């Protein structure tokens, strides 16, 4: 090995044990600049992830409620999902009992629904066969990018389809 190189390296770095104030300030400025460039991209990515996850969870909860309705033995106590756009949440209900409450993250907006059944607004109801009693669309919007997601529900088949703007 090249021992002269190592001796030279030790003599140069061995004398200087600390960083100067100028070196520290330049390093901090460099790190701050990198963070200022990268941070908006990270927050947009997080908002996108939260929106996609919320849409997937809602579709999963609709399918879950359909399954609960099919295995129910009580034809009079139906399963429903009640959407509260002003509170950014929805509730899964069995009769008057709340089974689950889901609140959306801050980056996700429950813009609204056009679901209505028998005078009930923002309700998605299922019969004992698991079919939705009403068709409609649920609109979810990413607050940071403004991108919209539309969850379409078909009456007779119970098919759930997600479209984007």
C-alpha cells in the first residue's frame, strides 16, 4: 500500500480538528436549498397517496357492506352507508347501529354524492341480496392538485367503478 499517501492524509486532517463557521453556513444553505426544492414534491405525493388510499378504502367498505347485507338474516334491518360531506366522513350502519366511522384525511375532500333513496339523502342502501337500492356517484377531490375521483355504483349489479378527471 501507499504509506506516503496515508501519512500525508493524516498530517493534513490531523491538524484541522473542526469546521469553520463559513463551512457550516455554506453546508446549511446547501441543505436548505435542497429541501426547499424537494418539499413541495413530497407534500403533493403525500396528498396523492392519501387520496388514492381513501378511494380504495371507500370502495372496499362498499363491498364489505354488500357482503354484510348478503349474510344478514334480518330483511328489515338493512345495511347502509351514510355520507357526511360537511364533516368529511361516512358511516357504515346496520339499522340504527353504527358499525364503522371513517373520516377523510385533510388532503382529501368528500365533495358530495348524488345518492338518495326514499327521501334519504347521501345514503347508499343495500338489500338482502347485497344489491344497492340506489345508483349514484360519490365525488372525492384531492385538495392539493384538484384532481377528482368519481365512484360510480350501479343499481342492479352492484358494480363499482372508479373514474378520474
